[in-house]
């Protein structure tokens, strides 16, 4: 009985640790307002302290406590509402410069291509720039299969709630209620994108576009959550690529991962089962 009990506890704890790590991983990428601004790591301020308002320049920031280096590429994913004005082309994402760390004096120019590498992810054809249409569900599930392991809060419902907040605020370029989003993907090459890195990006994406990101190292999956999403609320350049300052990241904690609710529930269940079985064993003794 003792041996079986110990084996069960070990298995449950192993499952908990495994799931705990997997659920934490997707919370490490943040959309910010561009290298050189105070909100490099994002300043969620659109709705309920969620989503960072950006302009023609923005960045993808990797949480500073994550040492893994993303391999091959970093994906920029844009969700363009059907209410937006303007045409999206491959050239809508004009340039990308990598800062390792993001306080560096100069960035390294990176190569941008349409679509993601099929060898690495097995979806979204890079030879064509045809968007995937989202009318429900979430971005990462829609782009699956492998990328569907990322956080699923980048959803149609959440996007519409943030869009509605801009409509209510009278932000120019926001009107109506989106009934669909066109999901575009750009693959950005990386050299040493890891903890405390920032990929500074310039674009002409339409106002109303939601910005998300995805990356993968040899052992982890990285992605944005809805709270770390970017939303293009104005055109033009909002950040500089020289004379960077670390600035403030009000409203955004970048010093550590916060456990996902699912992880805490699973860990709590394991501890409860372990306590119950241990108590029964002591009573029988």
C-alpha cells in the first residue's frame, strides 16, 4: 500500500510540474510601443488594463526572466477587422530590428517574409499571402496544429471587446462591430532573441489591427496573451530606434511569470489528493 501510495503521489506531482511549465510558457511575449519608448514591455491601457495601444512603430518584447533563445524565427501575427480601411500587403510590415538586450545602442536588421516556415510549424503557406478568416475561436487555434498549443485568449470575443472600447471612446478609425478578422502572418528571422530582447517593427498596418506574436525554442513555446496584445490605434511612428531608454513599464510586470489559473488548480488538486491519501493511511495505521 505504501509503495502504491508513493508512486501515485510522484506521478501526480510530475504531471503537475509538467503542466505548470507548459501553461506558464505562453505568457512571455509582450507587444510594446516601440524601442525607445516608456512602454517597450507594453502598457495595457485599452480595456480593463488589457491590450497596449500602438502606432506605426511597435515592438515584441520577451520577458526578461526567460533565458531560452527562440530558434529560427519570430512570428508577427496581425488580426485585421473587416471594418478597417486600407489594404494589407507583404510590405505592410516594412522593417524589423532586433535588440539584445533592448537597451542596446543599435539594433540588428532582420529578414521579413510572408507566412511562417512550414518545416517548423506545418501550417500557413509562406508562398502565398492569403489570410485566414476568424469569425469565432482564437488566433492560435485557428492557425494550428502546432501553434494551437499557445495561449487561447487571443480570441474573437476579446478582440471585439477591446474594439468596442475604442468605438465608445470615439477613437478615429474605429466604427461599427467587426464580424470577422483576417489573420496575416509574417516570419521574422532572429539571431539571439531571448530574455530582455525586443524586436522593433515599423509598419503601415490599418488602424484597428490587433498584434500578437509566437515563437518557439528547443524546449518552450512563447506567445502573447490577450493582456499583452497590441492594438494599432493611430498611424505614424511612435518609437525611435536610437537613443533607447529603459523607461517605465507602468501597468505591466516583466520581472516574473504569474501562474496561470489552470496551473494553480491542478497543483492544488494534487496537494489535496496527496493530503487525503496520507491522512487515510495514518488513520488505518
